[in-house]
């Protein structure tokens, strides 16, 4: 099929590569506009744009999807279908252009975890499995008819970054299977059960802040869910501190640290919670780079015996 690809982050890159190597024809790539980033305000392109340039594909970066020129450009290239991977909501006037509609690759087993951050919320909630869904885009976000799904296991130490990397690779092949199935009429779209739907809204800063009176299990999941980005955080003497690489320590009740209290036993920090203690392998204090706890403690020995807010 002749397709127009929509995507922005690194998660979408394996799918773009896989489509480029397939029998399907990419007529163009739509991605977010370049933006200024960092202290030097250097211009930064999306991962998808960088890949599209390397592959020699036409690139579209509309500031506004209902721009008349952009709509005219799509109609001129006349795609059979859109493939959408981690891109913004497409308006109806855009969706109506291709004769076969639009296929979205979503990082959850729909109808569970509809929304912008399905992997983060799945890990935060302690799920032991997640997966991918391809579906036909409709008016409401992530509610369209299901096409194909694939499941993966999440163990108790897997981070969101690791899950996304795995899903990105699997998703590339799932998109090819989906397009081939649509061409060959071997896929029957299935309605979603809205009664089984759960939601995964965009991550807010307050979601990432650790409350040390919570259970060790919840805090461990929180650290995994926001690793490597945006990072679960706490405060120490008014400085933001991000924590990575956690593990729950099983100890006798009368030897536990109080919530937020900090100890160090090489090579990890130990911190009290509302239940058991957790240990931390990596730490990043505001304005500094991420370090192993054993390296961090050399420069900040006074943190031992301190308290995280």
C-alpha cells in the first residue's frame, strides 16, 4: 500500500525503518516541527525527522494540521492509508483523505491504558504484562476497532524505558503484519469493550514525586515507571533528587528506617518507606549528572543519616 507515516519520538523509528524495507511505499513522513532545546537553544529535530532524512523520504512538519497547504499536499500525494505511531490527534478532515483510513500502533493491550502514557501507567500499577495494539483510528482517542495485538511479560525490575525499547522493535513487525492483513482481507476488525477500558493520561510532575509514607512496592514501581525519563524524584535540603535502580529490602519490622530516612551500605543507599525499605543503585542530584550510589556518596557523605522530603 501507499502510505503516509505520522510519528515523532524514537519509539516510532523502528517502524519507519521496517516500512521502508517492506513492499509498502512511503509517500512522506509527517513529524513535529523542529524546536529550540537546551541551554544554547539549539534547533533540535525529532528522531523521526532525522531518520526520514537518512532514508531520503519527503518530510512534512506542519505547525497546524488544518493548514490548507498541508491538506492540499496530502491530497496530491493521495495515500491509501496512514500509519500513525506516537503522534498527536488527527482531525476528521485529515482522517477522511485516505481511502483505507488510518492505522495506529498503541503501546498497550487496548482497551486497557488508553491515552498518552500507557507503559508508564502499566508499570506504576504493577502490571505483569502489557503489549501492543494496532487499530483503526476513530474520533475518540484510542477507541477504534482492534486489528492485531501482541503481549509481552513485565518482570518486577523492568523499567518503562526498557519496555518501550522492546515494544518499539515488536511494533515495527506488527505494523507490517497489519498492513499485509488489511490488503489480503485476513484481519477482521473487532469492536473494543468500553466497559473494560482503563486510562493512561499524560504524566504530570506530581506523578513523579515520591511520598515516602507510601508502600515500598508503590515507590519501587514509581521509580521503574519514570525511568529513565522524566525520573521519579524527591527533595534533599531543597534540591531535587532523582532516583533510579530500586529494589525492595525485606527486613524485620523493628530494624526498619522511618519513611524518607537515608542510610548507606555499600554499594547502595537504603531508604525507609511506609512498609519495607528500598535500596537505590543510581542517584542524580539537581544540576549534577547521574551517578552510582557508591560514587555519589564520595561527594555527598553527609546525606547518610539525612531525610528525603
